[in-house]
C-alpha cells in the first residue's frame, strides 16, 4: 500500500520562508508532486520531482530524496494569497497518484 | 481553453438513488482519474483510466462504477447512493509530463 505523512497545519509570517515536509512509503515509487488548493477550489499543480534534488519555480521549490523517502515544498517571500492547503502526492508506476491529507498553511501579516 | 469540465457541479440525492457524474477534457490526455475529497482525508483515488476503453480501481472503488467510452470523457456512476458517499468529487486528467489538471469539482449530498 501507500502512505504519506505531512503536517496538518503550518502558520508563517508574510515575507518569510516556510517548508512543508512529506514522507512516504510506497512500492513502485515513480515521483513526488505538490498541489495547492484554495478553499472550495480545484487543486492546482505546483511541481513534480522524479529525480533526487531541488526543482525551483519562481518563489516555490521542491526537493526529493528517494533514498530517504522524503520530500519538501519550500515557499519563499510568503504572500497572503499563499494561504491554502498544500498536498504532496506520490506517483505509483507513473499511472496512479495518491495524495497526502494536506497541510493547511496560514500566512499572517 | 476549457481544460477539465465536470457536470453537474451540485447534486442532492436520496439514499438508494442513482446518478452519473460526467468529466470531459479537451487536452487529448490519455490518463483520467476520479477522486473524492472529504474533510481531513485529502484526495482519495476512486477509479482511473489509462486510455479509451480501459478502467482500473483505485483506493476506494466500492460503490462506484466508471466508463471511458470516448477518450475525452470519463463517467463516474453511483448505482445506489449512500450517505457515506456525500463528498466533493474531482476529476483529473494527466499530461505527458505528469501534471494533473483538475476540474472544479462536483458537490454531492446524499440524504
């Protein structure tokens, strides 16, 4: 089976940096993705890591260590609009995607 | 571009009734997925399809059926709705780079 763990809630100050961790257990691991979801909205894609290392896209970066079954999402220069839920998802054989329970990020002034 | 479109967006059913949720994508993606989202549970995979005419079970398939008769459409059916199926249902399609594109969700209440 698959299991993913991520913190349920994180609070950070506007302008700061926040890291959301994700650990996983799965057979047939293919890659780790991150999605953002605002209340009542559709999840939207942020990043995808299939190989070890850091991927950077603007203010967002994502890291993967396959040997440690661990990844994280790094958000820099936090803005109020970044308040949302963030989900890590593991890709299983490249066909199936299983999501964690999500981290609710609150950005405070 | 429409992307992924789900219909209906809202529906209220009585226990035992049946219904079908329709997902349509215009990006020519091969892979499509149905998820349900409940408070504190994240997104759970119900069924998925790797191409026209194919379907497979995900984490929580019981009580649901799916069909992929056309590449652009993926239908999710509830034959006999139960209150436990009250949820928000999301359809997604996958690009060749591994990115999932989600619809806006279908909010289903079973009384």
